[in-house]
């Protein structure tokens, strides 16, 4: 029910008073859910972690001792479940600080958390938590607008390499987390000119000292990842090393493709807002509005959402990046209702529709402007 003072706000021009009222309602949702966080949330993440560990044990055992393609495939699938949960439902949320301060969840506290991916934690927190979430879809300030070399907005000048960005998506998806390692440390941007218009540099400069530091950050995660999955575990299988090597590679690529599809579907599309570099929200209400209009939600069953780390609730995640995924799923209907009340478009569709829309956007931005 709308109150007399807030009825038909969707028809009213955005004024400081309307922004203030909108921010107050969004804030109230965050405060209410945070006031209830505690043992229930700790139990939740511990159960997810337990499922992840059991999936890894089951998967690696089947891959090692399988005698037929069916059990080997079951092992690959189980290992992928582990890697997917570790990457997004557990790792992504933990590095956002979603369980910081909750008694009993110390192993998930962001300052010391290490995730089972080849992406270095500190560089990820800087590029994702600080730059992306603070400057969402602000071209020239948010590095995720480009994900390296992509052109997703008219505000990014066109270059000939953009002709191949659809191919880049399909070729790069199986190696997505490997690519993100280079992207977040800043090594990837060495392939383009510094401070290029429409792009955001992660590296503060390109001095040998800075580049060497980025290289150490990158190798700190890449080397252990490859040694563990493509040397240590295969070597335990002796002459059947190739079976374990291939199984680990398939699970790794499945995680990469799934994560890539998850992230692209939430971040790119013609119906999302992109902002000039000079954009700066004049208050919390305008910032909330900009976050909602720059992201997608998409509809998937609950088990699939677990493997998406609640990034199918991208809008809620951008409003409250420190809320754990179980709480994002909980507040989504309330956020959607507030958006309807204030006349803000709440972008939500099927996963396939959002992903195809993201690819269409990349295709459109790949051609030179008329």
C-alpha cells in the first residue's frame, strides 16, 4: 500500500525529496536484514562449504578410479560443483566481506580468505569491490565496463580490435578465470596504450617496479593452481595421468564458462545505463538508482542460483554488496516492489534472454559508429 505522501511517486519528477524518500526505503531494507544476521547465516555458509568439500572428495575419487566414461563424467561434474561453489557462492561473497564479524564464520572473513581460483585476492578486491562497485558502468572509471578490451558502450571509442569481441567471448570463456587473473592484476592492460579513452587502468603506472609487482601477484595464484590441478593430482594417477589431467581441465573449463555466462548476463545489455566519466551521484538515492539501472537480474531455479552465487540477483548485490547470497534472494521481492513504486525499471528476464542480449550488445558495439 502506498501512503498518502508516497502514492504515485512513479509519476513524479525526480527531486531531492523523492531521492531522499527512495534512499530511506532502500536503507530500511538493508538495516532490517542486517539486524537479523547471525547464526542462521553462519550455518548457511558452513553447509555450503560442506557440500563443496564433499563434492571435491567425491569428484576427485571418481576421476582417479573411474573405469568407464560414465563414472569419469560424474567425477568431472562433481568436481565442477565444488569449484563453482568455491568461486561464487563462497569465494565471491567472502571477499566482499559478507561474513566479516559473524561469530563462528572466521574462516570466511575477507582479510585472510583464500579462494580456490587462479585469481589473486587483493587485486580482485581492489578492481571489483572498490572500482567496479563504486563506479558501476561509469565509462573510464569502472574497469568491468570493458573486461579488458571489450567495447560495451558508445562512450568507449571504437578500435579495429573490437571487430573480434564476439569471438573473444567464445574463445575466452573456457579460460575466463585465468583471464581475470591478468585482468585484475593489470597485466592484461599492458597490451593497450595507457590511459586510453573509455578504459580504466588498474595499474597506477607502468614502471618496472609496478609491472613486476603485478607479475608476482599474478603468478602467486596461477602457479599453485596449475601445479595442483595439472601436475600434482595427475602424477598420483601414474600411467593414467592423462585421465586426471583431462578431468581437471574439463571441470576447470566448465567453471570458467558457467561463471562467464553468469557475469555477462548480469552486466551487459541495451537496456542498461552507462554513464559519463564525470557522473557523480548527488546522494545515496541517486546512487541506488544508478546501481539498479546498470544491472540485470535473471530468473533461474534455486539450485542454479546457488551455482550463480546469487549473481542472478545482480541488482540486489549492487545495492548491498556485503549482504550474503542467501539474504540477496530474500530481499529481491521487496526491492522490485520499491522500484515499481518509484517508477524505476527493474531489469529481470530469463538467463538465456539476458545472455543473448549481452552478446547482441557486444555485436552492436563491435562495428564502427555510423
